[in-house]
């Protein structure tokens, strides 16, 4: 009697973006081990945020031309407070409004750009601890005078936000490092298109486009253009897609409606 055996099916394994540490008794723990252990739960949260929210503005971060007295030229754009998510899943929080002075340099020979784009991204910096010898000891601690005592360099990572103005050529040079709304191809998007595509896992420095302003000899235009900013708020994105779809249906119905015959009143 012949027994049939099923063919071995191919399988593959591939690492994810998360990394954890397995601690054991007697293990020598390094600073990298501790940093990885702390980073693990954050990486899980980033994965969920990146998949669920995508990247873009959650709330706020609106652009507004700052008013000036009559007769003066408006050159300042105010970025309002708000929260966004970059393409790595990191939150970008601006706690207060920031003013950007876009006035051209008086001595510059370069022609100022006709359109200026405003971008934002998360930055970090390492700062030394308050004491060079320990994270918690005061200035009178014994290690400050004992050269043989162990010296500790305690550093904190400071979160920050960078807001930058770019011209069109500089924006193109950033290529895939900018999170922005996809170009409209003329097709009416499905309400569930956003849930069928995940964002890329790694994108380096992640900029988020907040909008643009037109530059003239009389200063900045009255109304900033925020149509290119991406939205990471699911409710706002859903409402926006519903409005676009309803608008497309209304336009189609208006075009298909019979026109009154000539001469009829």
C-alpha cells in the first residue's frame, strides 16, 4: 500500500522593525541593551500608529498670514499649535504658535521663490545631565573630588520640532522624505482605499507638508494653500472622502439632467 506524502511548501522568515532584549541572571547589561528594551514598547506603538493613522496632520498646525498695520508689507506666516504623525509613527507636537519671517534678504542677489512651502518634522538632541558624575547626586557629592571614583555621563534625549520654509527646487530635492497628499489623478477614490495600503517602514528624516504661500513684491498672499497637506485623522479623512464623492456624484447628476428645450419658459 502506497502512502501519499504532501509536498513540502515553501516558507520564509523576515525580521520586523521591532527588536527586544531577553535578560538573564548574570548577564552583563550594556547601555545599548537598556536602550533597546526601552525602545521595544515604543516601536510597537509606532507600528500601530503608522498603520492606522498613516502620516500627516491630526489636528491644528494651520497656516495664517500675520496681520500688519496699514501700509506695511506682510512677510510673516504663523504656524498654529497642533499634532501630526510622521511616516515613522512618531508624534510631532507643536505646543504653541511659531512665526516664520519670509522677508527677502536685502543684500541677496538671488531671486526669491514665487511659492514657499512650509514643512515640519520631529528632531531630537542629546543633552548632558545636570551633574557630570551622577544622575542624582548634588554638586557636593564625593565623586566630584575623587578622581578614582567612577564618572557617569547621564544624557537625556530632548524632543523638538523643526519648522522650515523651502522653495520648489528644494522641496523636489527632498523627494520621498516629505509626507504630502497624493496628487489628484482625476479618479474618484474609494472610501476604503486608505485601509488597503500601508505606508513604508523606513523613510529617514520625515517632513510633513503643512502648506504653501505665494510671494509677491507686496508680500505674502492673503490665504495660504493647505490643500497639499496630508490628513492623519481618520474621521477627517473619511469626511473629506465623503464630501469629494458626494461632489462628484452631484456633478455627474447635473451633467446627466435633461436640459430644457430652447424657447420653453
